[in-house]
C-alpha cells in the first residue's frame, strides 16, 4: 500500500496537484488532478533503455556529446528531467552530473539512481553519476568545468491540436517552461571545455537564436552542437 511522501510545493496554485507516494517499485509521482493518468516512476533499466545503450557510441546522443571520439567525458546534464539521456551516457562510459531544480523530480531521480546502484549489471554506470538538486545557472556560473554541457530545455507546445504524450504533459505541468534556457546556453558556453549540446524538437528554432556549429538530426529530435573557440574539438 502506498504512503504519502511529500506534496507539491505551493499546493495547487496553478491548478495542479502532484505528490510523491512510495509504491512497490519505488517512488511514484501521482497527478491528483489527472485521475486517469498512471503514476510516473523512473526506471532506467527497462527494455527501451537497454536498447538505447546497446546502440552504443554511434547513436545520435553519444555522437553529439563526442563519446565516439574518446573513451570518457565529463558531462553536465543541466536539465536532467527524467534522467534517461544521462543514464545512457553513463552506461556508455561518461561521468555525468545531473542537475534538477524541481524538488519532486529530483526525488524521483535520486530514487531511480539508488535502485540502479544496487543492480549488479548497472552499478558501474550508476557510480559514474552524481545528482544535484538546485539551479543549474548557479552551478554553471561557478568555477567548475566539464568537457560537455547538455541542455534539453522544455519546449512549449502550440495549441491543443497535438497535445504531447501524457508523460511530457505531466513534466510541463510540474516544471513549467524553462524561461531561462537562453541564459543557460550562454553560461554553458563558458563552462565547457569541448562543446555544448542542445536537444531540440526538429521544427524548433535555434535556442536564443544562436546558430550551432553543426547539427545531428534524428526522426523526432535534433542535437544542436556549439563548440567554443578554445575547444579541443576544433
């Protein structure tokens, strides 16, 4: 039987009512205002995730961050979200720092990490991950540096004709829009040694109108890659 762990900060001020409950498989994010939605639980070792990892360093994400060029990289995932991209990179050899400022989402990430860290198959990947709850802008403005900074800001949908999948809709309602994404790009360019990678929908404009050095395009998303003048990747 589930028990309440925490409630949405600020209550339902925006008409939303989220809470975390402890379920049999781990923490669950329940949207009380969507009684027909299943609770959201983060699981990084399911079949779809294993297929991503099995695709290796030739897949778009790994190529975008540059894992196909080197055995290891330090990556800051400044908008960690559900942590799936970060775990994929860690499983492929990168050392990944995940930053998430939404407290309930950060709690889900920590729960997923703890479960993964006890799995003998995946504990080495989990050991290459660090989760920070806080503001990525403050971290990027500090003295720390990473080989790569990965950004996947929330992109607002237009109208109601094509509502995003339920999982993405919950994220939008929980986190709102990343209004500081342009600021994060500027800060990231000063905090990376090699490149900044921005994940975008195929039809989305460049973040902050900043044209990337190159792109990698898939069937559903693209990666805009920015390389600072001093980067070793030039």
